[in-house]
C-alpha cells in the first residue's frame, strides 16, 4: 500500500472532521438539547430583544435592566394579547365546525363506501397474485396505522404536563432577562473558556451563524405567513367556511416539507368534488395552485438572499434533518448546515479547503 499524498491526507482529514462534526451535532441535539431547551429558547429570545433594548438604552437613556424589563413585558403582553384574541376567534370557528361534524361524518362515510366499492370492483378484475399482494400491503398499512396512532396518542400526552411547561416558560423568560441584561459579560466569560487563538474565529462564527440563522428563520416565517394570509384571502374570496381556522392549519402544515398545505387542500378538494360541490372544488384547486406558485417563486429568492445557501443545500439539509431528528429536522437540518458553513469559513473547522491543504 502506497504512502498517502498530502492531498489524500487533507481529503481524509476533511472527511473525518465532517463526520466528527455531524456526530457531535447529532449527540448534542438528541441528548443535551432537551435538557437545556429553556435556556436555548431564552438565548433566542434575548437575541430578538437586544436591538430594542439597545435602542432604549442609547436613545431613551434608560438603565439596561429597566430597558430589558420594558421590552420583555411588552413582548409578553403582545404574545398574551395575540394568543387571547386568536384563541377566542378560533374557538368560535371550532364550535361551528363541531356543530357540522355529524353531517361531515355522514358525508365522509358515504364517500368512503363509494370509494371502497370502486376499489373492490377494481381489485376483483386483477389477477389473483396481484390481489394477494394488495391484501398483504393493506394489512401492513393497517398495522402501521395502528402503531402510528398509538405513538401519536402518547405524544399528545403533553397536555398532562402543562405544569412542567409553565415552569419551563417562566425559566425561559427569567433567563432571557439575565442573558439580555448581562450580554457582554456572559459573552466574554464563554469566550474565556476557549484557547485565545480560537477566540477571533469563534466571534466570526457567532456573527455568521446569528446572521444566517436569523435570516433563515425570518425567511421561513415570511413564507409561512405568506402562505397563511394568501390562503385566508383566497378562501374568503371563494366563500369557504372556517377561513381563519383553515388558514392557521395551512400555515402549520407549510412547515412540513414536500407535503405542506396539500395535506389539507387535497382532501378538501376531493371532499368537495364527491359531495357535489365541483365548482367549489375547482375554486379550492385554483387557490392551492396560486399559493403553491407564490411559495415556489419566493422560496429560492428569499432563502438564498437571507441565508447564503444554495436551495439544493437547504433541501438536502432538511431531508437529512428529518431522517435523523424526525419532524424537528426541518429546523435542525438547516441550522447545522449554517453552523458548518460558518465554522469552515472562519477556519475553525478547516475541511475541504480550496487549495487541498489543511490550514
């Protein structure tokens, strides 16, 4: 076996460095993050509040502690007001939906029976081997669905942990107050934990990660709000019921890659067509097409401008994030990619350098 060249060694070190970074990231997110989540959220909240706090300190000549308290109280007040008004309106629509559930249930049973009859006739005309294969797959699907519903029921048990959630929320707000107030001291202390030769690079990583992560978060919020508001407007124009409730659900579904708002639009369109409201189903299809087209046009532009990542890199990071972290991978995947890019750019993680040599 020949001796590795300098370029081969550089490539090998790069692969090992990348693998080590990904393994450490996975371990931290899987095991450490759930433990320190209130403090991570507090840090995010502190970053959001800092521009307003700095403005009050400089322009209004407020003491920093008072400025932090004012901004935090204002933020909490806005959250409580929006939550109260939003919940009141959505509860009204949920009540209207519950009143119509018997009709919707009966219509759903009728549609499902028609579909089953059609499928039975279709399957009956197929060769016997194909029928056996379809039967086996349907059995597996039923078993998997039962397992999925059991898992979902367990996860929905978070309702019983409301006291713990409130405690974590209080810890988050209190920690955000201290992190924002003592921002400089905490930053200096954390930097002092690392060797002096790393500190400039760590500062660079911090700035780049914050800039790109905040840009990515703003881009996602902007796209979700666009999807939500355009959906609400379109649904209101075509005279749909439960406009706000449907718009909120569509906005939440927009977080999911690939499926997205189609998880609500598609069954709604089919339901309308099967219940004799074909014209309304066509209108829903038009609204869905407009929403999807707008999102596709804006996504690459907004994400690319605010994050500095190629859309393919964002898509790959989301895909791998979902594979490793489940639904939360939609968030963690791009964040890990942003951190990796910042560390490579700063030289803190000198892998895959352009000249083929280690720095």
